[in-house]
C-alpha cells in the first residue's frame, strides 16, 4: 500500500501531516546517487531526489520541502522541521518513520526506522484497528 | 562515463558513512516514542512559512498520522 492510497482512503477521518526533516542522503552527506546505487534507487524509487545538498537555512529547507511535496504527490500537506531538528529529535524520525496519534494525544502506532521499517501497511492496520475501537 | 574506480569509490564512501552513522541509528529506535506514550507536541510551519500546525490542536477531534521523511 502506498501513502497516497492511505491518504485517499482515510483523510476524511484521519489528519495526515507530513513532517519534512533533515535530508537523509544529500550530495554533501551520505549520498546514494552515485553510478551504482543511484541507478538502483532511481529504478525502484524514481521520485526520490539524488541531487540536493543538505539545506543550511530554514528558507532553503522550506524550498526543498516544497519540491519534495510537489514531486512525491502524496496529497499530504508538508510541515517543515526547524533547523534545530527538534521535532525530528523528539520522534526519532530520521530518515523516515510513521506514527499514528490517537485523539487523546497518545501514540497508537510507532513505526520502525525507514526505509526497512517504513511500512504503510502496518499504519493502515493501526488506523483500521483504532477507528473500529473508537 | 562510469569507471570501475568510480564504483569502487562509491562503495567505499557508502561503507564509510554507514560505519559512521550506524551507532547513531541504533540509538534512534530506543529514543522513539512508543505506543501508549504521550506524543511530543509541536508547532511547525508549512513550506511557505505562512501556515502553521500544532499537533495538540487535534486532541479530542481526530487521530493524526505523522509521516516523517525527506526528499533524498
């Protein structure tokens, strides 16, 4: 299941918030856009960027987040973590992670660390279970 | 033109970064909020910097799915 499908199915009952955090694989960091890995990743994740530096200012971060939001087209509005990475730190969100928060403000589902633990199917099951029990 | 040396250098770089980051990555799961924990509240702005959202504003109203990620 793709995030876009989850959003389409549940957005009237669940608030989806995208949180853009520090880049995972910028050109000036742990870059995966080289001749070998770049080809593999482009094949399996064609919308992922291979050509961005890690933003140095909040303006740069918002600009890249906007490009990301446009390119990925999940339908989910993106909010941008501040340069002190405080939300990322509070949720251990880097590089990718999913959560479901209940109406009481408690964590219902805490997904694993992406990319291997990034499982929209698990989030869907958590949403289904939560909505059924509500 | 991709050369054998390019590919070897790429693999070396990936191994070097992975070694550097793995100890930090291992600690991330331990720091992540768990089911049943209160979700840390936050206020963030959208990509224009004009619209904000506060997680706690949804309390008592609707559940929230949080999607953390970046472009690369």
